């Protein structure tokens, strides 16, 4: 049954249209802003801290196992938990712009979960747990827009992972804002902005950017608007927002999680994955998401003997492990601020304190991988997006050419940046018609896998091998800018996401500390390893999380002032 969206969606669309008409950023009207009234009034303790006023519970700190214990003991119900998150969305989302729409059946679903628990028929590890879905993941109850006004009238069925979440007892709370089309529309797009939802703000400092494109998912869990969220990544769009917003983000091995019913960039790199405040919550969610899907050929490659008990975390995984430390080159070090480098250096010392041996490494082939990735993605985007649109019911453009025409006529979509990537993709041949693109994809995939596998295989024997590689996830969040208003957009500085993204290997970002003005902005570190080694990478990341204990709840500061903006507008996708 289809139902009307919560008014949040309607309000967001109207607000974005108003912002465009006024030629001011959507963030200053509704979603992201450090307005004077907000600065003067401050924030209620319950909203800012993540405390449940109902029972004095600290939502920010509670994990899924702890919540399950409370619900099993009847000291908390899923209805109460879901209502608490809905109340936080109502209180905070005007400032954060993290949630596009809420599921009007969420409380009814929570009540059904409570009844199942009373009958001792819990369905899975997420029974009664509220989850946000990035709005490129199909849900039968709500449109799936990818942030674009062109898809407001889409009528999809549930994605495979949406069904798996429901089957495991999760409460689909709503849809999270995102960088429109997962940051694959304009050459100078602003991360966290969409025509439907406006601008998502970083909850630590509201005039700072959340990174993209799973911005609403990361902010939603960072600000305790949901217990966990689903993000997607092509290259950096789970791990970068995780790092920038102080949460755990898991980009699984390509093929571990179904992509059926997810708006694509490229089937060669896309994957969904969990985002959470705690590694255990991300691991439990990954257990639910993982598995084969007959409609997604990549999942057929999951090894028959691959264990998916990801939540059985080994918090001694670092003891005796050799960890490759991807060091910054002199040029990179010059671009990355000293505070951020100090956070990374401290993280390496924490690895040593946990019993690991750090081994400095450099990953080869990066220039060739980078040169081939973009042209391959352009052609794959055209092929895969056209296929998605053709298979999705509803009143919307039929293909990429139709989306380009829609945007040219829409009063909001092109107000802040253009659609150059759409136009370039439309002008390319699809991979099936261009052997050169297919050859490029195969070459860069092989090089990306070699860049990781060769570094992991250190020395002559297995005793010299590395268990994983760690790199800096992000630099501190930049102030949000718009190309057409400010003459610049994302000030993206540094990333280590590329090799794992192009290889299709697992990558987990974990909070590591704070940098930037007044040390207010989160910085994460990323652990990645070889294909299908998700469980070990998660173990290592969880052990580091336990050792570092670096995460702090957001402060919702209006601003901390400006800082220098490097000239490198390449948002994560």
C-alpha cells in the first residue's frame, strides 16, 4: 500500500524552491544554518545530548545489544524508542536537514515489533530498532528520489536490503538526505545538498559540510536521529561522511550486499553499507544486509564458506597484528593541516598500544587508477541509471536525457551548481558499445586490487603479511559553499578511499579524534583489507574504536569561523 509522505518532504521541497527563488543557499532558509536566533536560544539538554526524556536514557551512548536487553526486560518498548527518535527529528532536523521524509507507518511497525517480542517471536538482531535509509534505497512506503525533484513521484517496491531490514525486525524510520545523485551531477557540486532536501549540515559545527554523498545518513546517526542508517558508496561516500561526522561507516566488499533497488552510479563500484555510532551496531546491521540476491550477479561470488557473523567482534584483533600505515607524501602533508596529521599520528600510537606493529607503506598505481576511474564511471552511470529508471514505476523521466531536460526547466535543480557530469555521461557510449571503456575498467580494477594485495603481502612468508592497511579518512569539514553563489564549492583535500572503492574491497572508517578550529571537527581513520576480508577488517576497526574511544557527541555549534580552503573541488561519490 502506498501512503503519503510525512510533511518533512513537502516542506523540504517548498523550502528548496523558495531558496532558489531568492538566490540564497537552501541551508540559510531551513536546513543548515547558524542563524542568530538559534545561536541565542541554544539547545535543550535532551536534544543536544541525545537523552531520552522518557527514561533518562542516553541515546548517543546506547548500543543495539543494550537496547535489545532493555526491550527484552520490558523496561523499554520499540514504540517508545521510535517516538523518541521521531521527536528528535522534529526538534533538530530544521537545523540539520538530515531527514527528507519519515515513514508514517513507523509507529505502527514499532507496535507490531513490540507484539512480536511479547509473543517471543523476535525476527532478528534489529527487532524494534529504528533505521534511516539513504534516499537512493527503494522503499515501498515512500518515494525514492536520489535527492532529485525529478523523482518525487517515483513508486518503487522495497529494495532487497529494505526487505532484509524489515524481515530482521528493523523499523524503517524514514529517508535520509544525500548529495543529489550521489554527487554525480555537477562538476562542482556541494556535498549534502539536494533539490528535495536542501543542505545537510554537520552537527558538530552547523556551517560546516557533512561530506558526501551519504551525508544525511551520517548526520542522522551522529545526531541520534536514528540508531543506525544505511549509506551507499561508489568512492568515499560512506567513509568520508562517517569520518567528517564522527561515526563508524562500513563499505563492504563489492557483492556482499545486494544493490537491487538502489539508484546507481556504477555496478562496478557501488555498494550499500551501514553507518552507526558504534562498531557493534554497524556489524549487526551488516549481518542483516549481507547475502546473495539472484538479481545481483555480484552477490553470486560470495564464497560458500564465508562467515557472516560480523557481530562476533574480536576486540583483541590488533594484538600481534601487523598494520600497514599509509603515510602521506610530502605533497599530501603540505595540503593536510598539522592538527589532522597529529590525529593520525596519535592513532598509529594507539594501534601500537593495542599490541599492533605499524608498518609504513605507500600504495602503488594510484595515478593510473585515478586517471581511468572517472571515464569508466561516466559510461557505466549512463548504462546503469537508464536501467534503473526503466525498471522503476512512477511518473518520472525515462532516462538520463530526460533528467537533463527536466533540470533545465526546474527552478531549483540548477540554482547552485550545474549538471556537467550528466551531460558528459549522456555523450558517452555505454560500456557494451565501447571496448576501450571495458578495458579501462578491467585494468583499473586489477591495479587497485594489486595496490592493496601487494602491500598486504610483505616479505617472503605469511608471518610478514599485513592484517590490514590504515589511512586517514578525512580532513576537517570545510565551510559549505556553492559554485554559483560563492564561486567555489567543496574544498575536498585528501582521501584514502580510492583503492578499496575501485578494487571492491572492504573499508571501515572509525572516529579517531578532532582537528580544525578549536579542535571541534571529527577526523576518522580507515581500515581496509583484501576481498571478502570484511570480518577481520571490522574486528580491527572495532578494536581500534575500543582503544581510542575518540567519539564525542556533537556540539551543534553555529560556527567556529573560517579557515583556509584548498583548491580541490572533488566531492566523494
